[in-house]
């Protein structure tokens, strides 16, 4: 699964099965860990059509999905431990790559969630 194939709808659909949810969260965490490792090793990143490093674009997207799902209260308390691990991995991506991609994406996601609740 590519980073951009993971959406709030995919995440919401996986919540009904603990195994399915863990699978999606593991996919997100694996993508983040791979991107972090490539950054640490100094392996150059490709540039996307918007002129941004591809790893940052993917991280922004993944963070926005997680942030929106949390803001919309789609994730039950029993599954939050898996989300917490992914959030820490995203923050590590920012720290190791000297970016703000995870935090920015997460903020975008929470703003979308708030807009949903306010009817905007």
C-alpha cells in the first residue's frame, strides 16, 4: 500500500477489526520508519510535482489522516496505544530529517476534523 492510498476512510473501515486496524497502523509506521532511515543514511529524496521532497509529502499526508481520524473521534480508546506509537514515529521523522512535516500534516488533519464538526 502506498502512503497516499491510506485515507481516513481506509482507517475508519479498519477500526471494526483490531487486526485490520493494527495492519493499517503498522503500514503507516513502516512507511515512516523507512523514510526516517533513508534520511538518516543521507539517501537523497525525490522531488514531487509540487517541488517538495517526496518523503515529506507522504509524511504530511499520513499525519493528516491520523490527525483527522483522532479529531473526528473515529479511533476507540482501546486502539489509541497503536496511534500513540505512530505519532512518536512521525515526530522522530521530523527530528531526524529536520522537518516539520509530521506536525504540519497532523495540524492539517485536526483542522479538517474540526471543520467537519463545525459544518464548514
